[in-house]
C-alpha cells in the first residue's frame, strides 16, 4: 500500500501521482549532478537535483510543464541552481505553450546560504512567472507540503494564475518563526500550531481569496484541484489587476482590526468560527459558498 | 602423608574436560580446522562441540563493540545439544543476546547494562524466560569473573588476528583482556571473531596461546558511537551550570583528577575549560588527569594545554586519528593506536580520581538518583563505580582531604581521625525535556523494583555518596548539612520550581545559604546574565572536527549487470536522511560507491552497511552515489534497497 498523502510525499512522489501515469520526463535530471556550488563551498550536503525536480508530462492528457520543490532538502529553499531550473522551465513554457505550467511549491523562501545569488534567483522566478503569464501561459501553484510556501515563494505563488491549497498548506510572506523573531511572541507565537494554521492555512487563505481552489490533502484532491484550475484560467489583464486591487483594499478595510483568523471568520458571518478548522473540506466549501452568496 | 581421599580425586578435571571438547571439535570438523583458524560457515558446528549444557558463557557485549557474528552464530546452535547456558556479559545490547533465551539456548543471565534491550529484557523476565542472577556494576561483574562467575567459554571480538591466534583489539579494547584472562587461565575455551586475518598483527593485545579458535567474521563487528555530543545543542542554562561547577567546585577544591559522565551538562563543562577556566587562571590547577572516554568535546581543553593524561574505557568512532596524533595524552601502543581497557579505567575512576560528575533523570529528597524508567530493566554500567566514595582509598590529595574535612563535620561533631572523601556531583537542570521535574519525592526506581521483582530499587548513585547537587539555581553542598532535615531543605533549595522546590522552607533555605551550604550564582560572583553559548570553545561538531563533509569510496568486484539503463534517485537529503543515485557504468562488472557524508568517522560503519548491501544484490556495472545528511544504517540500507528495486523496474505503483 502506498500512502497517498500529498503533505508527506517527496517531490518526486508528488509528480508521479499528480501527472498521468508514466507521462513524466525529467529535464536536467539528477544524473547530471547540477548541484549547488555554494553548498559545496560551505562543505554542506548537496542534492543531485538541488532540491527541485523539473520536467514535462501530461495531466488528463493535456501537456504540462511541472516543477516540484523538495521541502526536505534545506526546507525547499531557493538557491541559484534551484531557481535557474524553475526559470528555465518557465521560459520553456513561453516557447512551448503547454496547457499549464505547474509549480508544486514546498519552500521556506530564499536559501540563506547562497545570499545574494538566492535572492536574485527568487526575483528571477517572479519575473519569469509574470513574463510567461503575459504571454498567455497559465501557471498554477499547488501548496500542501510540510515546508509551506513562504518568503519569496509566497510572492511567487501570489503572482500565479491560480493557487491550489490543502488545509495543511500554509501560505504567507513571513513565516511564523520570522514574525515571532521580528515582532515578539506577543505578536505571534510560532509554537501555537493552531494559530499558525488559522492565519496561514489553506482554509483561511481560501476565505481571504488568496487561494482559488481548496482541496483535500491527498493526491487525488490535488490532481483534481489542479485540473479544475486549468479549466478556469485567470488572464493577466488590467481589469483583473484592478479587480484584485479593489479586493485587497476592501479586505484591508473590513479586517484591519482582526487579530486572529477567528475574528476574520466571525466577520465573514461564520456562526461558529472555532469549528472552521474541524469541518470537512466539502462541508466547508458549501458553507463558504453560501456565505459568499449572502 | 597419607591422604587417600585426595589421591582418589582428580585435580585437573577442567583441563580434561577442555581436552574432550577440543577432541570433539577436531573429530567433527576434521580438516576444516586449520590450526586455530576456522571458517565462518563452520562456527555453529564448532560451538555445538565446545559448549556443554549449563556452561557459563561470556558473549562479549561491550558498551561499544559487539561480538555480533558469534552472537548470531550462537542463536543458531541446536537447543537439544546446547541449552541452559548461563550468560555472563557486561552489556546486553543486541537482539541476539535475548534471542538466546527465547530459543531456550540460555536460561540464566548475569549482566551490568542492557540499554536498548531494556524493554524486551523486562518482558522476558516477566514471562519467566530469563532468570536474572543479579544486575551489577561493571567492576562487580568483572570481579565475579574471577570468583564465582568464571566463564567456561568466552566468545570475543577483535580487530585482527594472525594465524597463531595473536589478537589486535584496536582502540576499542574495552572488556576483551579481562574476559580472556578469566577464561583462558581456568581452562576455558576462547573463540574470537576478527574483522580480518593478517600475517602480522599491528600489536599483540591478546597472546595467541590464550586463544582457542579464531574466525574471520563476514562483516566487521558493530561499534556503537556513544560519546559524541553536538555542542550546537548545549543551552545557555547548561553553560551557567558549568560556570558554577568550575568556579564553585573545581577551583574551590582544586580538582586535578576526575571523571565526567556522558551528556550535554558535562560537555558544557569540557567546552568551558579553555575559555572560562582559563580566564579564572586555573590552567595547571584543575582538570589535569582524566579517566574518560575520548569525548570530542574535550579536544579544545587538550589543545589549550589543560589536560596531561587521559585513560579510556573504550574509544569513540571518529576520534582514532586525533588520539593517535597525541600519544603524550592518551595511552597508545607502539603501533600508534589507542589501547583502552574498561576494567582498568573503572578502577582508575574509582580509586585515583577525586571527582565524578554526571547527570541523572531523578533525584529524591535524600539525594538518591536514578535513571530507571518503568517497563525497562536498564542496569547500571559504570556510573555507580565512579559515583561512589572509595572507602578503601588511602592516598591523600588536596581535593580529597578538603572534602573529607567537610564531611567529618556532618551532624555537628568532628571526627578525630582524619579521612578523605571523594567528590560526587550530580548536575541537572531542575526540569528535563517535556517539563518533567528532575526532583521528586519518590523515585520511579521503587516501582521498577516492584514490577520486576528486584531485591532493591535500582539506584544509580546513593544519596550518602553524593557531595554536591548543581542546578541552574545553584550548588547544594550536602556534606555541610548537619541533619537529615537540613539535607532535605538543601536539596529543595536548589530544586527550582519543581513541586519539590516549591515546598521549600524559605527561612531554612536562606539560613543554609548564609552558611554556604547553598551557593547561588551571585554568591560565586557569577553574573547569570553573562552565561551564554558564546563562551563555549566550540559551538558545533564542525568546530570540533574541522572540515565537515567526508568523502568515502568503495568498489566491489564480481557483480552481475541487471541490464537496466535509466538512472534512478531515491530518498531526500533531509536531516537524518539521504539520497541514493543509481546508474549504469562500465566498470568491468564492479559496483562503485561514492558517498558524501557530514557524519565524519563512520567509515567502518559505512563499509559494513555497503558490504552487506553488495552481498544482497551483487549488482555489477553500476555506480551508486550517495548524498548523506546523517542517516542511520537502517535508513541507508532501506534507501539502497529501494534504489535497486526502482532501478530494476520491479516497483509498480
């Protein structure tokens, strides 16, 4: 019996399970040993794929390009080689025009060991996403790994055409530990796991409209969720950006005094905000739809 | 001179019996016996010839190295031939040690320490499959080898042997000389497994004529690394306790000869010697001579010139080259490698050291401390021998005599006859991980004794041997307490916010502090706020070890190509994990391994794991590259097997 949890799977397992069987072909594979020169210089363990697997395949027979970050290797952090592999994939997407480019994100952000090279890599990823989208490529971020989606990768995810998350996924700019370090434990207790998920987890992001498709945390959930997002592509137009800007302004106004996800949910009209983390995904989605309609 | 009864009795029955055993072996194995040498596949038959039912057998299980091949072989003897053995061994470490009892090959056990097998041992005792004679300290068990528990057969392990049976034990000599001495000179059988047979051993640790048979084991013996503590995990609180210990005990008494227990508390002391102790001007005055395993954390103190000599119980994987390069400090042979000896080092720690300091799990109001936990029979090892006053000691030293003077004032009246006293220090933070209090009204050891039917609770260090307790709250000097009530308050007075500490009588505690029985950091002129990891001489293993990654290469000839060509990668370079890349390569049928690992000094373990892997699959024309991040052998073996499965394409999802 193979486990089907997206959260616990490795990057390679995720690709195999998300794409159509036997359709994946890797680019710049591990046998090429394109490892991080910075980690080598620091005498730290390297990975043959530098923590990201890239390649092509099909999803429901439609051609896709895919990148999957390995959250287990230095927290999925983006280094120079790692970033270049993702950028190369997105540039290929502009030439090949697949049905979508999929980013399975599992990353704490920039790889601090690589300093400026890592920061530049992240900014290049963001630029490549926007360039590909303006060429009409649909780019879908899927977030549901143990390292979450933070820092520069949080910005990158927000730049994608659609974000697919599980409840276990976490999406934010600053990670819990970073907020606590910068602003104190009174501001944010990073060891309060429930608080972390109430402010950064998939359900909360869905209610705030940062997440477009909320799925169950198993492989089938992500496969179906990504396919659904591919069906409803968001194009990068001035109107879409203005709509988004208006949504953000409205959000700032309505929730500016909220201290916790629970406050947000109460304001949104959830009758029992403390039960939000407990309800199953389908019940949650039905309730959210009813509240939005109201 | 007529003594007919004496004339009728034979006085060499053990020698006669030994000869019978050897004749049985010769007739059954015939020309498969090559002098002292015997092949691995013949060992089970040999054991069936030379072991008799009811024999007292020592199966060498040390704290670190294990006669693992012979242990496995002994589990395969026919129980109708070999049964009811009485096992006498210091450490019950391997599953095979207990398999013997499940298979009814052995029935009785005398031992010192069971560590990882403690839970299963407790279950087997409850099921009446094992009768425990007694649980000893090392020195007690070793002593009984020469009194009433002399092994009839000893199954031991060494690094190498020559054809004459001379053994080289390498740095991990440990218990071997003592076991062989007790067995060989009482007409016993000594069988040694060795990692290799050589024409000439680097040095003779055991003379060949004490050894009956030698077998080359298919894989190198297992050695457990035990003493390496990553400085990165030492806390500021441990730094504070170490500062108080150095200033309030080591400097105060002038402790020159000592032993440290294993743990982060004592590693912190070791790493403060070249920084904090140096700043107090203590070089040459404290910590000069040690009975201690080669702790990596002591390297900075050695390099700083504090340490003049160290005798070791065993060795530590990864420290071999460092030790060999410092023969002035360590006990080394003419071949350059260390010779350890657990029995002698235990003796040195007991009689020739002025101080023992160690951590514990629980301390009660009498100062008794215990590491026993429910549902496990863990035993003692050596700590009680170190952490006990040596009542037989007669030579004086500054520290010993001063402690003796303090102890003689106990209960308010001075003894006329001067006598010294060993310093026995327990160092603990008041709460352990998960907020478990280190101070308790009643030790779990009482329940352990009840549930396992032990004659007395398994106490590691008895309260009347403890002279000082060090916590983050200060030092309690138990020798200066005049009544048992005072002693209890002295312990409560350093027990912090534990329930025991909260129950203190504040006035009595303040009074004890006025008298110097309890000393806080500020009483020692230590600013607790200055306690910081910045003071540690090394803050990571990398600081201790120099360069970080170790590159290992192995090549095995004689494999078979499986025809696969697509490279596969399995696993992730996460902490405690690794990735394995397997790909075809033209290597004349060989299988080549390239390994990068941050865990330095484990080449022997890697070699053993990789050899077993090659023996399982015999892959040829394959290159296997590994990026390791501190994976255990079990994980390495699992990933390797998964990689082969993927590579061969057997795996179907």
